[in-house]
């Protein structure tokens, strides 16, 4: 009996070691690009090899911290993605509320249609969209591009928002209606504050998807002074000569900073929102 237990324990130990080794390899595979990014940004003669810089320097950051390379494209990205994210979150909340609160035979088919639209590749519709934008004089405009970006992200945002909204007890809305609140006031003052984590998830997800979008701004924005950072990084490092890996790494670090700051800001602001939601549901 003791021998059987020993064999079983040995097998479990080997299986655990094998799984830990596999997880370690996956972690290394994901960590290597980040390590290269950090090392290359501090190396004046960086290449594709992952190696610590022999003499760390900030000259790569000094080279990319200019109006043409970083500041103007980053400002364009913030304006473009910020406005599109705000429009997406507002429209998603307004569309998800009736889907969550009013039951109908058409609700499920409508939700399935929304889910289907999220599966369509953006490249499949860009040719007719480009022609439409030319006809209505929206080509090479920031507001037109922001409007299309928000429209492209809206289906999945509605789907997410509706699922989060289903978790808010309807009895709280009924209490607000009893006190004389309108439907809009109930949505803004009762439902959305209680589903703060859900709104935060939709906001972060939408902003990240828009921040890394290259194809849509590349097609709809033609003026160099209006290009966001996701496009300017391609035009600067791809078209004007050989790739300077150190500057590319430095720009990539700067480019990822707004997303990290947004995540930290929303996480801190929602610290009380999680507790409130749990107290209400409990």
C-alpha cells in the first residue's frame, strides 16, 4: 500500500514539475519582448538581440521626444481615442439599458446580431467606408475618423455593458421611480454608479482597442499633422530609412504610457465602486 502511494505521489510531483516548467517557458516567451524593449531603449547601438546595454544612455528618448515624432502624434491619439471612447461608452450605456430592462422577443436576436457584427473584420468594410467618407466630405477629418472608430467598437461595448447592467438590482430603480426620478436620472444616478467596475472595463477595453488601431487612421487620415502615434510610428521608422531599434523601443515605451496611466487611474477610482456593488448585492 505504501508503495502505491509513493508511486502516485511521484507521478503527481512529475506532473506538477512538467506543468510548472511549461508555465515558466510561456512566461519567459512573453517576458523576453518586454525585456528587449527596456534594454534596447537604453542602448545607443541596440539591435534585435536581448542583451543589457554596455553603457546605458537616454539618447534614444532624447531623439524621439520632439514635436514631429512624439508630442503631436500623441496629442492626436489622445484626442482621437479619447473622443471615440467617450462616445462609445455613452452610446453603449444608452443602448444597453433598454436591452437589459425591457424584455422582448427581439432582444435575443438583436444581441446575436450585435455579437455577429463584432466578428466582421474591419478590412472587409474599409473600401465602401472610404468611398462614403469621400462622398460626404469626412475624409481626412479627426471627428469623422473618431465617429467611425466609435461605431466600430460600439457592438462589443453594448454587449459588455448589457451583461454588467443585468447585475444591478431592478428594485433600486423602482425605488428611484417612486421618489419621482425619470428614466434618464435613474440610469445616470443609480444604475451607472452601481456598475462602475463594468463602465471601467468597457472604457479601458475600448480605449486600448482604439489606441492600437493602425488601419483605420491610416486609411481615413491623410494629412501628416493629423496622424496619431499608431500611424506615425510606422511612417517614421518604416519609410524613411533603416530601423533604429533603440529609438523604436523608446517610442514604444512612451506610446504605452497613456494606457497604463488610464488603467491605474480607473482602478484607483473604482476601489470604492467594487465595495459598493458587493454591499448592494449582498
